[in-house]
């Protein structure tokens, strides 16, 4: 899987985690948004080539 596709998938997962803050009640809204943003930042680092998976 190339770098662009894997970073896209990571970004979609991060976006889904961030948006799920409004639908679920298990984790606080702040914690869910923070986790989603961390996943999005990980996707950005993969896309830029700083982290390889």
C-alpha cells in the first residue's frame, strides 16, 4: 500500500473518531476529539514521510 493511500485511510479513521464525539457516550467529548486529532496528526506524519508503516 503506498503512502498516499495509507495516509488517506488513517485520515478517514481520525475524522470518524473526531465526529463520533457527538454520537457516543462512553468517552468524553474532549477525549474523543483529542484522540481523533492525534490520529489525524499521525496520518499527516505518514503522508510527509516522517513515519513509515
